């Protein structure tokens, strides 16, 4: 079964005749469904076809990691705004990184426990099922946690 570049079916024809037809149009004969009876071949520009396939794969795999930055003395209203942002990002399928940077005197040991509490409280208040990709950990003077939306599979 042969299909031309416009998607029109040309019916059954011998392979050499289909190859001649493709070379006359300066295109390629590509077998798109080898398991079908009879096999289906298409007359297309193979380079363009490969380019389109790679572009489709790149678009399908793209998952961004969004960052929500908190602070140690964050107010309740600001937490609600950040929560709405986080829910929106998770609903869109993005991964989420929650970050809290300690500045100046906050870098003292006692404030790290307080900062972990702020992050864990933020995660509890999300009200959305999520999966912890990375637990709360300190990297220098920054505490981070990574989450993603829990799949329903």
C-alpha cells in the first residue's frame, strides 16, 4: 500500500514502481507500517520527517523544575500566595523545589531547625497529594526540598 506526500492512497504497486515514483518527485519511500498486511509505505521527505519526530519528542519530555523561595520570617498571607503558586505549578505537571535561604545572623545553628519547620509547615499546608523527590536538607546556608505531583497510577 503506497501513500503519497499529500496523504492520498495510491493503492498497491510493486516496490520498484513506488521507488521510481518517489525519485521522480525527489522524495523518499519510507515503510511506516511493516507489520500491516500489505505493508504501508509513504512517499515523504525523510529528513523533514526525522526533524518533526525529534521536535515532538523534545516537547513531550520537557518538565520544568519551578522554584518557590521562602524566608524565615515569612508572613501568613505571603505563605498563602506561595501555596497558590505551588499548587498551580504542580497541577501543570512541573516539579517543585522549595528553597529557604538563611542570611546574616540566621545562619546560626538554632535557626536551621526553625527553617526546617517553616518548610515542613509549608508542605503540610499544601493540601495536595505530592511525592517527596528530595527530603529537606541543608546545602550551605540554603535549605531545600523537592516535590512533584503524585501520579494516580
